[in-house]
């Protein structure tokens, strides 16, 4: 058995890694080797062509989008967990607020009634 089957295309792409160097953004490029099935490569090449990009540009953009999407999903999950943990406390605080509001309104009505009767 060979390491790569016939339907896997082996190629390298360039990844741009941006860093700050003296206040100026400098692109450092690393060459990496990846493998993918021929069918996926054909789809990548077709989409890259539609967008007037080369393969490396297209794959870099797809990778950036995936990383951004993953960060958003992780943040959403963290927020959801926080909301669940805080829900009971939030409910208790809201109920205390309603009770305090009702008490203040009752006192207001009492003071108003006394001033109208005086």
C-alpha cells in the first residue's frame, strides 16, 4: 500500500503570517504540504477561478473564515454557558426589583393619599 492513493493530489500552499515589525505589518510566508482528494481539489480550483484568485489565496481565505467562524461559535457557547449559570441569580434579582418597586409604589400612594386628605 502506498502512502498516497491515486485520488489524492499532493501540493504545497503558501500561508501568510502577519506580524508587527517596527510598526509595519510584514508578511512571513511558510510553505506547507497538504493532501486532498482530486474531487476536492477540482472544486477548490473551480471556486478560486470564479473568484479570480490562485489556489493559495483561496485556501488562505477559507482557512481565515473557518478560524473566525470557530472563534464566534466558541464565544457563543461561552456566553450561553454564562447565561445559564447566571439565570437563577438574574431571576432572583429581577424578583427583588419587582418587590422593591411594588413597595415604593405602595408607599407613594400612601403619602399621596395622606397629602390629599390633609
